C-alpha cells in the first residue's frame, strides 16, 4: 500500500487521483479499495465533488466500474468531463469510456520507493 498517504480520507483520495497518468482512468472503487476502505466508493465520489474548482486534481479521470461518466454533472459544464478526457485521447460514446480495460489504471500500479 502507498505509505505516504495523508491522514484524512479526502486527502488520501486527492493524492491518489493526482497520480493517475494522462490518458488513463480509474474507478471510485479502485481508489477506495487501495485506501483500505473497499465499500467506500461513494465517499471517493463525494471527495472528488469537492474538487470541481481545483485544476490540480484530475477528477475527470475517475469513472464508475463500468467506465461510465457518472460524475460528469459535478463539473462546471455538463460536457467538461468528457471534453477533458477526449483531450487526453480517450474515446467516449454515450457517456462511456471505450476500450475501458485497456486504459484502466489501478493505484496498485504505483511504484513505491
């Protein structure tokens, strides 16, 4: 597990989301599981909802377990989540990530020193 995480839940979520590589996505559940709170995917969503004006946290890279853009209504403009993902080369159709499994990133991929 990533040992350098903040003490508070929201802080840990933000630190992990900042590590999602450009052009990749992860899920609320993958983040919750990595933090050690497997059933807290919804809380990850609440944490990310608080970042809507923070450009340093790429919340647009977090989707639901099926690759759906379920958090898009929390962005300033309804389509901005989709636009940000498309700018990173991610294909989306009907609010769903295409080739989801090939661009899925999990926090377990983190390299720890």
